C-alpha cells in the first residue's frame, strides 16, 4: 500500500508514518509539506490513500483537496486537522474528502479511517455522524460562514489572516476588482459591515487556516 501524507510539521508526518506503519506492514509513504508538493507527488505516482492537513502554507488545504479530487478522482483523501469537526468537517466532506479526523483523535481511529476509505466508504466520528444526520433533518447549519461558496470561504480566510485585496488577487491570480466583489458578497452574506468585523469573526472562530 502507498500512502501520501501532507502536513507542514515533520513531527506529525513522522507520527503518522509510525502509527500506520505498525498497522499496515510493507506500506510505502510519501511526504509533502505544502499543497504544491502534494499535487506534484499525487501526479507523479499512484497512491492508495492521501492524508491531508487543512492548515498549510501558501495554498490552503481545502484548495489542495479540491485540486486533488479533480485531478485524481479515485484517490480517497482523509483530512487530518487541528480544527474541530463542527468548524470544518462538513465543508471538507462537501469538497470531496472521504474522511475527517482531528489531531486529537486516538491513533486507532486513523487506521480505522484508512480501512474504511480503502473499501470505498467515508469515515467520520460518531459525534460528527450524529451532527450530519441532524443537519439533514433540519437543513444544513446556518452559521454565517457556512453560507459561503468554497471560493468565498477561501477569500474570507485570507482576509482573516490580514491579507490585502491586492495580495489576495496576486496569490489567487484574480483581478483586484474580482476580489473586491467577493469581499462585498462575503460581507453581505454574513451580514457584516466592515472588513474589521469580518477579521474579528474569522479570528474568534479559529477559521483562519
């Protein structure tokens, strides 16, 4: 089996290799520390499973997830994040993740997640499964940021990290006018009046991955 691990912390990659290597003998691992490396490795070799952090330097994990799923639709991706399930799991699953685990999960949960996605299933914790079931019954959670599209959510995160409209436009290869339009749309959807209010919202909820 071949597993691609993407995390910007070497100690996390080492820990995952040790945990999974004990469970799955003769496994080959690939390591990436950012989205670009992950995409290059995903295209260079065939992998059975990818494990992806959301908080990455440069292009974020959600963007990397979308690109991997577009370019390699048969590759199951398990998101392994420091961010709580209630903040990111639903969006990650909608973006194509086959599973979601927080970094507080027990080691055996990662092995269980790998087995589940290899069989074609999806892996979530019992608590998240209960939340998803409840959401289906009443409609998706209406937290303001959950009404945003993936691109709007990405730009909201970048604004929350203090990036300027010009900086965002350069990083995403968009025009300044387009980014300004996104910002206005984000503020309208979230019923906020200023960029400062948006930054405070992002920081207080730990959404600036």
